[in-house]
């Protein structure tokens, strides 16, 4: 019995990635062959759940066998009908992501044409490829292209996932898919035949009913597709799902000389649950503390130039970040190379070898800080890309390892030198404005994390242009990124080739100005994290200004020309969420022909709100002798850390961004003399 209980805990972490599929997946365990397709489904010419759907899942079934003491499995069976050309394009390829520790078996797929003929997708047509989620997590996927896909065909596929360890506790079961579903079912065969315990999120009414084969079944019918909205909260805050719960157990080192202890995590008691999570992490804290004893001399040498505690900790931070080769961010470092690395017995080994993974570098930093006399904590922090975490939640998926906390004053300063491009004191946006569990050897604390104010996440755009008599704009551009803008740019593109980076710059301009010619692209400071990322280029845009008689009409803000309004829909279903506060600064110098004069040089009225959440201020001036217009724009949003808005505030928020857009799209005219 103990063996079974102890292995349950491991799945709660694994499922956080494993069940977030890029595309629908999900078969009854007794099915060895394909099921018969009814003539009605073959002949069906229009969707039944949503009239305007491009495709529809006839059924979507998942069967979870958690009855074994040696692991568990999930079988998936999906049948989809294509109705439109858009559906043909959208579902021409399928991806089934997976992570280490998970095995995909018995993958089979086929296409059934309206006349009943069948095209099997062979094993040689299934291939492996890498996927990158929006959060930056990279996954492997088994993929296949659908041959001869066309409106009217049916596509079905099935496969089995096998887990050698762990249990279903902590598994997330999605109750709404990206495609309309006629019949959705989850079948769970639990350990010891106990009824599954679960919690429902963003929905109600779904429950399990036991069948005569030992399975508990949850069924739904006629489920509309989940539709994303611009700037909506993380999916777990809006998308219906069921979370399988239960008490979890794990083995930990006691550190008291008695060997191994058992940690219990009761998901029905938040305080006990997080005490259990903290108990699991204490061994890491002890390992850091034990490793510090060998690093006192090195720590003192590193902090020798620091005066204050802040300066000393910063020296330790940048030493770990700059002097230790971070293998996590080395594109040439493969899994095979990782398997051949010598065993790490202490943080002194990492210091000696001058290399380590992101997690090991964080640990080395903690050991050096401990050796320098500072109290440190392991950090587990809410992940706002997944959910808006609060300590009364008992869901391990909603938090992630957050690095090392160093006690400075009365707060732990959360630091992650293992995040290669994060400057001292900065973490990624999804770790801000949430809660962190700070775990020391003897106790744990909850601490609210801070947010980066708008002015520290800035995009500064400078342009020096000339407009010719035919309306062509030519000039040079410099863009500087700081704060989250710079960190995201570096993390998303550090391993891109120069050609890929340059192509992205061109695409960014040509998305608004399709005729633009972008040349002489240069990108600086990608790896110099104490400096802004600097992007510069030359640009030529024919017909930037519109000639009407003797006038040239143009938008003085090149950087916002032809931009779209952020919120276009008149209706809204979900709350509105911006990842982080930000600001923009535009400085433009525009020279016009000496044969023209400014017909008007009025600036638009400033736009803002009474709570100072956002503001857009434009100043315009000109020098007639120099035939030059000077334009300056200062914009920010997320003042006071406000980035989440209830859906009933959508009309006001939509109106505010429409006024921002009007300011940014302000036009001026030049009159020929």
C-alpha cells in the first residue's frame, strides 16, 4: 500500500505539461480496432453544435487506467468531421506533444472520405518535431500530416500514453476544446476502485457515474468550441476543467539522522497541503546549506568589493550568471551530452567545472550567499501564465520553482541567476504580482511578489525621417528595449540566427506598412543584459503621405501608422488581462520639402483615466526655417500595477484604447507653397 501512495505525488508536476496539448487528443481501453462510422456522419454536410464551425469532433474520448501499482495509462480516441476550406487548412496537421517520462504508443490515424473509402496514415508518415509553447517551454511531439484532406472527410486517430510512475492525482481534464464536440467523455479506472475525487473550475454540474466495468465516467454533449479573446486571463481562469484530487505522499530525507520520512499533502486543507510541499523542498535547502561550508573562501573573495548587503548579493548574482556556463541556454548542448556529464556531488563541483544547468546555478548562488552569511530560502512562486494563484489554492500546477530568496531587511529578495538574461532583481513577468512560498530549513513563509512599474519596461523608439514631394518617407530608426521587453526579446531569440532576427524586424514593420523597404538592420546588446537591447535600421516607405491636390496628408508617428485598435469586438465574455505594466516613448524628427509648409501642427488632446492607470501624451512642434517637424509621445499603461479588469469594465476599457488609437493615428498636412 505504501508503495502505491508514495508514487502518486509525482504526476502532479508531470501533468502540468503533459496534458496541455497543441491540438485535441483523447479511446476506450477495450477498442483494438476502429469503430464503425455511421452513414449519417459520412453524409453530414453541416455541423450540429455550432452552425458556422469549420470542423466538429463527433466524439472525443479519454480513458484513464489508474488501477495498477506500477504506473498508469491514458488512451485517446478522437473522430473529427471537416466542413469548410478553413477547416481543411486548420486540421491538415496534428501534433501530439509529450515530455520525458511519457511514452506514446499505438498511434494510428486514418481519413474516411464521404464515399466511405479509407486512407490509412502509415507509421512512416508519423514524425517527431519540436514545439514551443507561448510560455517558452519546448516540447517534443509526434506529428502527422493528413493526406487528401478536404471538406466532407472524417479524420480519426487514437493512441496510448504510458507512465511508468505516478498516479492520476493532479491530472487536469479539459471540459471544453478548441473545436466543437458532440460527445466528450472521460473514463477513469481508479486505484482500489475508490470513486475519484475532483474539483471543477469555471463550470459546474459535471460528475462521475460508475459503469459495470469498473470505470467512472464523466460525459458532456454539444460543447461549443473554446474561443480565445485578445488579452484574456490565463486559460485556467476561464476554461472549464476538472482536476482530479486526493491526498498525495512522498518520501523525503529527514535531516535528523533517522533517514527517510513521509510527507503528506492533503488537497482539502490548504495549510497542510503547502506545509507538505515545503516539506518536500527542505532537502534542497539542506543541500544548499551543506554545500556552503566549502565555499566560504570563494564567497568572501567575490563580495570583497561590495559595501552594502545589496551590493554584495549583487556581486554573487552576477558571478554565478556570468562566470558559470549555463548549459540550459546552450543550443549546442544535447540530451546525450547531459547524460555523459560527471555526477555533481556538491556546489563546489559546479564552481570548479564552471558549468551547470539553470537550476544548479541557482543552487550555487544560494550556497554562496549562505557562505557569505545570508539567510536563504527555496522559492516556489505562482505562475500567472497558468493561473492567478492564491495560497488557499491546493494545486501544484499553479506554482513553479522560483529560484532563491535572500533575506535583505524583512523580505526575501527573489533572485534567479540561472535565468541567463534576467538582470539582478528581475524575474519573468509571470512570477510578478503573485505569491511566493519561501522555504527555509525550519519554516516557510508566504510573501507577495512585486511588479515592475511601467517606466522600467520601456520601448523607446527614435526616428529621423524625410518626406519627399511625392509622399515617400525615408529615414533611420533606433529602438531600445528595457525591462520585460528586453528580457522577453532575449529569452525568445537568444538562439536565433542573425537572419531570423533580421527577418523578424522586417516583418514587424511590413505588417503595418506592406510597401516598406527595411535595410541595414543591426541588433546590439542581446547578450549584454545591463544594457538595453538596441535595434536599428533604415527604412523607405513609398506613398507614406497621401497627395491630395496641393497637400500631403500623413501620420507623424511612423511607429503607430496603420496600427489596429486593440479591442475591435463590441462584445466580451472574459475578463481583460495585460501581462505586465509597460511604457512607450516615441521621438521623431521629420524634415519636409522646402516647397511645403505645415498647414497645421496641432497636437491631439492628451488621453488618460482618472485612476492614472494609463496615459497617452503627444507634443508637436516645428521649425519653419529648418522645414522640420518634432514629435514626441509618452505612453504608459498599468499604473499602480493594475493589469486585470473585470468584464463589465470592457466598454470603458475599449473606449480608452480607442482614444489612445486616435491620438496615435493623428494626422497632419503639408501645403505646397
